[in-house]
């Protein structure tokens, strides 16, 4: 059926955004019938509005994007399992019961039917894996938490209905995927995997070589075909209709391919992000976009656009390796210099700060920040703890380290050291406190909150390095550990949860609150945070040293706050003297969050 073109000035479900969306479509597809595309987009928007009304999902408040209360948990849908209950239901009950007063958001990693890559090889974008639960379970998360859902839109599984239709010669799916000559020079293509770029499949008319950036089971979609963009946009709107308040654009940097170019960060990739931002602002205001681009910092922040037209959030990828290196060197110099240069283009944008995730600790984002020797030190540490390193292919055929595969707690711990558990706990909490104090929205990986350790047995069983920090938990066993105050898991979880609650109650930690990085010396990382309305200010000090560290901090080190302070993390008071200098001592790996009285 042919869609009826929208008459000029007709708003429909798209409202005043219709002409802006037409502009995006013109930039993406200069030769296409833009009236036809816009009419089809209007149909998607109308179906979305009807679906929201049917399910009962209300429109979000556009004015609130994020504040100090926002803390996300990154978790798999089957992170916690109980016999004879869908894992999504078990996880929801567990999080509400145990962390309902701590966490405000949940990033549910891919919960779709999938054939590999722990959910990222999606075989049906519009279904929930029945082994996990159903859409009602997903909507339940959206009712109790701010829900982040993965938009795995770069590729599909080879078992996906779209790819099966393409293989069968269905004309509706012609050009949904990208074919190429296996002898072609693809050395200019930047990619995070060392395997061949093209994989052979039986397609319409015989064998075809298809673009596969990430694996032979993950075939890349062809966004040069506007029908692909519309099909994926329909999927995106379905997620929002089912309760997603944040859409994570997975691997978005690789979205648009053009032979003979690097492909990564293509100008039309940015245009697609702008297209989705314009659409969501029109039909689901308050829904946030976050781009997942594990690349050097300058490339990463380009996805903020002008501060109003692309992503609301970008991942702060350099933070995890920089904090890890700072603790092992007991030297905050590089971390301090880097943090002092951070900024976002508007109060409608911020960083998603994290130290651990399902993907390990990326090292590519710190190229040019850490020295090659410092990166090699981190690689050695990861391996010494039973972890591993994933590599990416360079244009000349060589390999470069891409990420460290390890749980963050183990990565922080000294190798072959008899240090007390209390020391390990204090170091871990100091690192997490840096995460929680920096400007941005913090995200905590489930392994960190639940006291997970390197799962070497899982790697041996699966044969995949990333499995090391993807351990799943039996509910009864996990409860037993968390309820026993003598266990490491209980102590990690209780201390981290309490620190999160302190952060969420303090307006100075609003993501858009002012941030001033201080020069406190190499053993300490310090910063000032101030509420956007000026109602509160906090001086944050974190020790990277295993010894008691004296603090002498005044205007010369950048301190602008003075007076009397109450420590939010301990029962103590501190004050500046008549010169505006604060003098105190931090215990080994100690933390002081000093709120000005």
C-alpha cells in the first residue's frame, strides 16, 4: 500500500517536527521521495501513539532530563535466577526489595532472542526472549525504574527474519544488507574486531559476501536503504512504548558504511542520530538518547552534536582505565589533568560515568592520554588476575589492545599481595566514590554492586574472554552472601549502596552542577561540586594511597570554598583557617565529601 504524502504544513502525530524530519531525510537520501518517506514516518508516529494509549504508557515530563538522583544499574535480564520463575521477574523483585531505595535506573542489557554475543546478536528485535520473560516484565521495570534499553541497530543475527527474508530473495528486503567483493581493499575500514570484514552467505541468486563488522553471526544493516531506517525507527518507538526512558544506541559509530572510507563516525551516522533525536523530542519528550562509542575522547564527545540535536548522554569511556591506572601508580596527575578539561556543550547533555560494564575496560579511549607503557601495565595487571585482553585489527594487519577483560574489583587489587580485605574494600570504595562525585550520571555494573569477582571458570566454559565479568547469580545463594556481613560481597554491596544513597540526597551532585578540579597533589584526587541553583556545595577528596595522607588545600590549589564543612561520609567536621586553607588527614584510601555549612 502506498502511503499518502503529507500536505505542506500538515502536522499530524509528528507535530511541528515534520519539516525538521524532512530536512534530515533530505540530507540522508537526496534522491528519495521525501514526501513518501515522511508519510510513512507519520504512520509510525500514529501507531506509536496508539500503542502507548493501549499499553497505558504516559508521556514523560520533557523538563526533567536528569538530576542527582539518577544512578543506573547495568545488568543482564537473567543476572539473578530463581527456579521456576522468569528471570526478569526475579531480577525485578530482587532489585525493588533490596535496592529500591538506592537505584533509580536500570540498564537491562539485551533481553531479545539472540544467537550469540550474550544478547547482542539479535534474532528478533520486537520480541523478549521467552527464557527471560515477556514485555509485561519489561514494562514493570519501566514503572519502578528509569529503564534503559539497548538499540542494537547496527546489525542483526543471521537468524533474524529480515536476514532470512533477504536470503530468500524477498523484494521487500532487497538491499537490507551490504554486499561486497571479497577481494576488495577494505583496509581503510576502522573496526574493533580482527576477523575478515566480509562473510559468505547464500543470498538471492547464489553465494554473496556480506558486511559483518562484529562477527559472522552479526550482519550489518544497510542504512543507505531508507526502508532500513524506517524499519529500525519502528523498533525504537516500540521500545519507548514498552517503557524505555533511555535508548542506548549500541555500536552506533559504525552505523553508515561507504566503500573506500573509514566508515566510523560517518557524517550520515550523525545525521541519523539527529533524526532520531528530533523524532523522540516530538513524540516522546523526555526520552533520552545515549551513544555507545568506545573510541578516543574527542571522537566520543562529537555525538553531543551542538548540545541540542544529537545524544543527551555519551559514555565516559576514558574514566575506567584512568582511575585504574591512577590507583596502581598512586598518582592522580593524569586523571586530574584529563578531568580538568571536561565539558559538555549544553545543560541538556551530560556524561554517563562508569568504571565497569559487560564489555570490560576499554583502553582505546585513553590512547594519547596514558603512555604505551602505562597501558601495557594495565594489560599485565588484568592478565595477572586471570583476566585477558581483547584486540582490534589495524589497517596494516597488526593488532592493538581494545579492552581489558576483568572485573573492576580484581583489577584494582594488588597482585600476589597479602593485604587485608579491608584495604581492598577501602580502595574499591574510593574508586567508586570518584565515579559518583564527578559531573554526569553514574552507572554501576551489577558485578560491582553484588561483589562479583573474575569468573575464570566461565571463560573456560564459554571460550570467550568477556565471560569473565558476566557471572550470573542464583537468588538463594546470593541472598545468603549478601545477608552475611562477614562476606566480601555483603561488605562491598552495603558500602557501595550507602555511598550511592549519600550522592542521591545531595543537590551538588546534579549532573549539570558546576565542577572544579583541584590540584591536591599526586596522591589525592579532589574536586568541588555545586548545585545548579547555588543551594549547596561539596568539596570531594579521594585518596589513592595506602598510607595516611595529609591534606593542605587552599586557594593556591584551586579551592574556592571556605568556612565550616560537614563530612557526608563520616562523622566529622572540618574548617578552613583565616587564610582559606583546609588542613586534615585522610586515612588509607580514604574519602571525604565535605558539604559547606
